C-alpha cells in the first residue's frame, strides 16, 4: 500500500478550508498557497505516473480496511495519467487567473478551485463506484460556485441549468448503484468485475438496467448528444479560467465510461455483452455532427468554442465506442489534445472579451494586444480544427486508423472528415472577422480599449500551446504509452488481483511483487 496515492485528494481538501479560514482577506496568500498546491500536484502526478508506467497497480486502503469492505483508491497507468493532466492544466489556469485578476472579482475562488481539484482527482483515483458518485457530487458543488463567480444574471441562469441537469444525473446514478448493489452485494469495482460475470443469464435484468443507467449518467458528464444541452450556456457564461478548467470535466465522463465498460461491463462477454457499443457509436456520431454544426452556426465566440468542446467529445466517444485497444489508445491521445486545445481557446476568449463590448462574431476595432492574441488564436484554432501539423490532426488520424475493421468505418470517416472541414471554415471565419477585418476599422476616440492582457496571461496560454506542440513532437512515445494503457485496461486481471487478493502491497503483472 502506498500512502502517496491519497495525497492528490487530501492536499486540496486541506488547502481549501485553510484558505477560507486563515487567508480569506489576503489574496496574495491565497495565490501563494494555490500555486504551491497545484505545483505539488504536478510533482505527485509525475511520481505516481512513473511508478505506474511499468504496469504496477497501486492501492491505498482507507483505514487499512481491505477490499471489498473498505474504501479503496487505485492508481494505474490510466488514472495517474489523468491526475497529471489535471494538475498541469490547473497550474496554467491558475497562472492565468492571477495574471487576469479573475480571483479578485468574487469571493472564495481559490478555495472552490481546490475543492474542484479534490473532486476531479478523487474521480480518477477511486476504486469504488459509490465513491465515484461522491466525487461527482463534490465536483458539482464546487463547479457551481466557480461558475457563478463574479455574479451576473446570465451566469446565474446558466449555473442553475447546469446544476438541475446534473442533479438528474445524480438521481440516475443512485438508482444504478441501488440496482447493482441489490444484484451483487458490492460496489467495489474490482469485486464487481468478478461478480457481474457470475450472474446467471436468466437473472441479468437488474445488471443490464444498471449498465444503461450508468451509461446515461456518464454521457451527461461527457456532454454526449442528446444529453449535452447543459454545456453550451454553462461553458459560454462561465468565467474564462473556470471554463478552461472545465475542459477536463467532460473527460471525467469519458474516463468513467472507459473504466466501467472495460472493467465491470466488458463489451465482449458477460450479461451486458454488445448492449452499449452500438448506441454509443450512434450517439458519438450525432455529437460530432451537432458540435460541428454548432461551431459553424454560432454567432458568439464563446458559444463557438463551447460547441467545439462538444464536437471534440464526439471524436473521443467515436474512438471509445470501438471498444478495442487501438480505439481506446486513440481516444486517450485525443483526450489530452482536446483538453489542452479547449482550455487555451477559452482563455483566449477571455482575452478578447476584455477589449470588446460583446463576443459577437462581427468586425469591430482591434482588441488590445491584437497581434499576440491573434497569433495564439491562430495556433489554438489549428489545433482544435485538427489541421496539420499539430496533435489534433494526428489524433484524428489515430481514430480513423482504429476504425478499420469496424462495420461503421464509412460513417466514422465521413463524420470525422466533414466535421473537420466545417470546423476549419468556422474557425477561419471567426479569426478573420475578429482580427483581420478589425485592422481596417478605427476605434472611436471616446472608447476605452481596455488594458492589454498581462504577461502572465500570455505565459499561461503559451504554456498550453507549448504542451500541444510537445504532444505533437512526442506523439510516438505518447501513443506507445496510451497503447500500454489500453492493453492494461483490456487485461484487468492485475487490477482485480491487486485490489482483492494482495492488500497492503504493490504488485505488477509480471511478478506480483512490490517496489
């Protein structure tokens, strides 16, 4: 058992109340502790990912209670990669928040930010499906507070819609947990993986119902059509740094689908065989189509980026719905890309917003800091649209390659290629309207253009785009690692054995030993 596995959850859980109780009136101290906290998360993420890179499955038993009776945290290649991605994103978003002074526009931003990290990290590391529900609720509460940070009627309406829709998902989640527990008597993921397979063929109604309900819940989190309706307004109205952090939120839903439907309800055997891959494929195709149509039809820049997030989640779900090691590997590569690309675009939207009366896609005078902002938008748009040479192009190639041999290959290729073309047209139109046509319009003398974005804001966005470049340059090693993740997911014996049979130890698939 490694105690380091709980630190990514405990650290923000300690920092948040400390900031509220001891530093609520000292924004400088709040910033220092937030930066130290997310920097420590990166170090922890790197260490945990390195330890899991050889196939080691780490466990932490809360109270030293063995599974399936106790609460278990599990760290493998997939969960530690997502922890590191979240930590890196959080650091760059925090830098932008400080540079743009967004944390001064409302109360308790840093405490809510830490609680949000706690929920995200917990969702990735939990080995118990009930505690996945618990961490989803932590996410919901903290994200609502962050969404309405700074106030405003539009933001409050969007936040209320977001909460109500996700409360429906929470209710379905509880129904699914009740059905699972009634059928199996356990909620530990590793234990469920064994017990679900032992359910007799004539008594699978409850299990199949639970599998469908869980898929609906995770589809809400991942903003898959037709359960996407909460996302456009929520992301468009949220403060820029909050929307950037929310880029990882939809990936929590995708992660849950990957984890649950490769470990507990595998696609090739058991009582739920073949029941979710077809419908998930249909929903993914619809998500790509609606997302790209929304990007093209959007009249405001923030909503255009929000619909781009929906379209990118459709791409991810297309790869996941293949339920093959190659498809999951492609999905994971594209998940990293789309998280970084979406976050950078939301921060750029916030830069543009500070110099304009509104975010409508219509020509007006140049924004403050137009040249560097336009350059950043150009790179981020290329990445999100999937043009070469950046990682979006490579990610889509991986998805297309993984679809060979699938009966829906023609549909997948058609939707991906046509969707990419629509995205290029939409982002090209938006960029030319906001930055190129603006050069010919003179600003009225009585209009204040507002301050140019701070250097720290440019550093944060540049950092995200730099990571996208690194994701492209090192595509070979990254793809090899995501392939190893997929192989581990489709061979879950080491996960199950380590959680259930070797309490208090680390084991590897090769020798069952520890570090």
